C-alpha cells in the first residue's frame, strides 16, 4: 500500500478515539431494515422547501433509518420514564422527547425537520409530533434596531433566550398548552399577536441555527439551563462552505422571483434587481453575515450533536456520523 493510501485510511486508533461512528451513505441505508415508506411523492412535495431538492430516494436511504433509530430511542426513554414513575409511586405523567435540528442557513434544516415530523408521527408510539423553529424567539426588529443588532440577526445575541428556555422547560415539564411566538419570513419579523400552541406532544422537534450552542460559564457561579439541556437527541446538518454559499444564492434568486414580489415583503426592493445584481447582493449578505455566524457560532456546535448528516454539493447526504453511546 502506498504512503498516500495509508495516510488517507483512518487508523483503528483514530476510529476508536472518535466519539462518532461513521457510516457511508450505502451503509446507513441498510439500517432501514424493514421500515416501511409512509410518504408519497405528493407528501414530499408539500414538505420540502422551495429551494431544497429532496427525493424519495433520500427519504428511503437517510431518513427512514433515522426515524427507525429515533423510534427505538423514544420507546426506550418512554419505558425508562414509566419505570421511574413506578419506582417513585408517582402519578402517570408524560414527558415529551425533544429533538434539536441545527445547522447553517440554507443547509436544509426546515425540510429535514418537516420530513422527520411526518415520519415519526407514523410510528405507533409517537402519534403526536410537534415542530417549532427558534425564529419565533428572535427579538423584534424594533428591539434589534434599538440595540444595533439588525446586522446580527440570527446570531446568539439576537434571540430572547430566556423566553426560549422557559418555553422548553414548560414543555419538558409536561405542561398543557405551552405557547411559542411565530416568525414571518415574509415581513422578516415576529408576529406579535400570533402563537403556536404545543400541548404535551410525544415528540417536539426544535429547529434553529444556534440550538446546540454551549452555555457560557456563569459569572456568579450559578448554573443556568440552556437550550440544548432540554434535548434528548440532536441532529446537525453539515455541508462545505462553498456549497452553502451557492445554495443561499440560489434560494435568494428564487425568492426574488416569488416571495420578494409580495408588497408586504421586507425584501421587496430586491425583486427589482436583475440576476447579476441579485447575485452580488446575495453573496455580500452571505459573506458579511451568514458566513461569519456560521464560523463563529454554528459550526463550532457540530461536535455536540448526537448525529451529523454531511451533505455533498448535490444536496444529497453523503455521510452519517452517529455519536457512540
């Protein structure tokens, strides 16, 4: 074997030292076993985002094995909770299983979250699956402008983290009818009079770019709960920076032809740009804001995920890394 081949082949020691077990796409696909495909082409069309190409093949090879794994994890957690309740002599209760979905802007978190929601809700022990995005917990545009943070929208400091932690704490405690704010991508702001209500689901999926961010050490020495403290499982969607930039630009160009043309759109001025001008604007926004946020805050949280899905330039997941138990 050549020196180049030896260097390119992961050593047994490095594999053992890694906290993850890595699977090539074909290896992961085999873990589907006999899990039935419960989504149709029509279902997938409704679930996927405008800019996110995803096929039934991707669902079969990547998301069916993942849904099978999560169904096993949830069932085990439910069994442990019931055993604990019996031990304590406590009344029957219900603790939702919470899954975090993290990753860069434009990586496909929304589509992944919606597909997972649809698949998991078809398992017999988890018929009630809810999904929220942390966009609803962004500070209002007015508050961001007053704090000089409009160009930092999406950065950790632009969220009402106390409200998000309070929401997750209430959900995890099994409380009924917990409300979360709703964000409008059309007007680019939180809708002050609209809420989503989460009522004791079997599973709650929480999607957001910074949901795996580690808490900073408290100055007073008193530990405080953080968003990821409430997660039972987490997924990080990963991709090369160059691919992410191209996906962001492609999405911007599509929105320029669609949502940006709505008179209510915060970005309606961009609809008048020609393709070349729009490309330049999109790349400037990406490099000045989203890439900086990715490098500073999002990518460093990748090693905290339970599972990493790494995408290639064609949007297809090429590798899966599952944290060892």
